[in-house]
C-alpha cells in the first residue's frame, strides 16, 4: 500500500442477541491511500436470504471501491449500489437489509448514503453520541420526532426504505463537512435503540455490556480519523461478519 494521504483507526463489534437465532449484521471496510469506504448492514430477520444478501453487498461494494477512480462523485456510489442490486436481486428473491455507507476522502467532505435504520453519529466518550441522521421508519415517517421516541415506538421496525431485492430504492444522502480528526460511530438499531448512552460508550470501547431481556443483535463500527503520518488499522472482537480489503 502506497504512502497514505489519510489514515483511519477502525474497530467493529457485533454481538448476538436473544431475539433471533442468527446474527445478520455485517460490515465491509475498504482502505485506499486517498480514501476509505465503510458499509454497515442489518439484514431483515423476516426474510430468510437476508444474511447472504448483506455479506454479498459488503463484499461487492468494497471490492469495487478498491479499483474505482480517485475523486469519485456521490453518484458513482449510488450507481454501483444499483448495479449490485441488478445482479443480486436475480440470485436472492427473498431478502432485504438496512445499510449505511460512509465515503471518507482526504481533504473532502465525507458522504453518507443510507436506507433503513442504520445510523451515524459523532462519538465522544465524555458525552452521548450526536446522531447526525434519522432512520427510515414508520415511527417518524409523518412527523419529525426525537430518536428516543423512535426507539420506544412499536413502529420503528417497519421500514420505509431499505435495500430490497424486489425493487431498487435509492439511498438518502448526508454530507459531513470539516471532519478533521474526529471519531464516528455507525450502528444498527440494536445499538442505538436498545442500549443506554453509557452502555453505548462501553460497547464502542470494547467493554462488557449486560444483556437485558430479549435484546436484538447489536453491532457498531467506530471510525477514528487520523493524520497522514499514521497507518490505518482495523480491529474486531467478532469473527465472521467483517470483510476488509486494502489496495496494493
């Protein structure tokens, strides 16, 4: 890998819940000297092929990114998601997933692409996470409500947008300017909706968090932006649902 323009420190943690038999969360990370792409996915437990879908999307998108041009536009990512949908929807007929893609480029704004209930926020161990977007759920489809109210709503598991094999739905987009040397968290709903603020911090720092009741699968990716004088690092305490690829 050539001398990087930027570097990141990434950690992925995913914990099986008691509510379902399978962990259908997945993470993909692609590292280039000039940019990093991360994708976090949460497969629908109601659709039996969703676990395979999230694995394929993560690998397809990150493998493509490694070979893609420098200075890509946001439309390039959306178009590639559409191409992945064209291929995988022919193979998997009963699958859907929430996802969030973070495209982090050197000295450029960070672009977020999302559909469903995966969220991104600024993380500081001394304060609650500052969530930067809202999920696509029936709970907040008509009016804007707080994330705490969404989390407690019986409608939050009804998604208004996702990666569905029966039709392609373009993701929403958000832009984070002036990223600097910040730390971000990308998480599934089992994290942001079911863990209290203190437990969210402990989980991201790799500490033990007590399970309560019929908790959902809980997964989160911590992304720390470093200077160019560092090397990118990826760590995980979870085997099986993380895919990492680096450019030569």
